């Protein structure tokens, strides 16, 4: 496996792992919530529950009129158990069951190779939904490193997937996600200011879009609107295509972004009474135009699709 593939693999796994599978936390009511709202989102996980959480990701850039393509596609499957310890804390025990990975269409991992290692992460939550601890990340580090035979690649994975890096990212992103919903109004038509940011995507508003059924339970669909820093997105794309520019005889540092148009659609489906999530989707699609010192232009397309689905047992 080439070093560039390892780097993409590492970044991809950290992002996917950070999506903890719960969509809410318990907390104060938003100042923007309508005073007439009667129903609020509540953090009340079903203790004893075991479910499967599948995450899929496609991340690709392509240069128009060229064979250049930088694509990473993955599928991650977790088995999740919700437990409560003697002190009243909730433990989300997440066992990595499958990890499939393709880079530019080439299958690097089929998916089931990681399952026999039974690597687990335990996310400890307080009664009010705050993340207290994330443990077991060393198991994930060792399980992923063991899948690669090349010593250089193995060392690189251990560095990028260090237990500390995974733990801190999980804690930070989980806090961001939980702060977004609980205590906020759950009535259809409600909205509030968003807090969560994803780099150049700055959360703007969250809307309760519609009510719907989900696996025999009642859910709502939420939509999140973002302000997009087009310049930052373009810079990330430029850095990612640096290899292509060098091979074409161009200096990546001399290539400037002249046009950018990234569109984002973010939705997720959640139970109001428990904050168990069912589905989520974050889709980013954009076109970028770069110009060199000789006024020669390069057009690039970006496609990023992250979907997540939780499969729960039917209600009793």
C-alpha cells in the first residue's frame, strides 16, 4: 500500500469513527426555541439494547478532461451495545465488525478481515449526556495495523491511528454532535442556531423538517444549513491535487482558485424521546476552477457522501 493511500485511509477512519451513533445529549433549552413548544428532545438511551450501525463514505475528486481521479470508498459496520453501570453512567460498547476499503476502485480491504480481532471502543456517557471517557482505542490501533504487512505502512498507521488521536477526536466530535439537539424543541417547524462546524462548513441553522415512522417508532427528520467557506474548501482541493499538478509541470503553490461552488445537504433522523438516531446523510458536491501563472485553467469536481444507518430490533 502506498503512503498516500495510508494517509487517506487514516483520515477517513478517524472521521467515520467520530460519528458516534447518538444524535443528542441532555441539556438546557436553546434561547432560540419557541416558547410555545411542548415537546423537547430527550437523552434517554434504551439500556440493554444491541443494534448494528453501518457507515458508508465516498470521497472523490476528479479533474475534467483528465484521467486523474482520487477516490476513497468505505463501509464500516459496528455492533453497538448500550449498558448502564452501577454508578448510573451509560456505556456505548462499539465492536468493529467490518471495515471495507477501496482506493481508486481497487479493493484494499474486503471488510471481514478485522472482525476476528474483536476490537472495541467504549464511550462512557453521563446521565445528562456528557461524554466522560472513551476507552479501548488502543485495540482499534492494533487491529488496523495488523491488517498491513509492510513495516513502513504499519508504523505509519500506528502513528496516525494512535490511541490518543482517536480518543481525543471521538471526545471532541461527540461533544459537538450531542450539543446540537437535546433540550431543543422537537415540534415540526421548529428551528434554532446550529453550533457544530466541520472545518470550512460552519453550522448555521437546524430545522425540524418532518415527522416519520422509523422501525416501528416515531422519529423526526432534521435538516442542517451551513455557511460554506468556499476559499478554504478550494484550498483543500488544491492541496489534494498537488501530485497531479506536479506531474503536469505546474507548481501547486502558483495555482490559484478563481471559482468555487460547493453545495451541502445534511439530514438526520432521530427519536425525540430517546435520541437514538436511525439515519443520517451529509452530501457535498462542488465544482472548482484553478488558474496557473500562464492563465491556463483546470476544472475539478468534488463529491463527498457520508451516510449512516442504525438497524434496531423491533419494538416489543
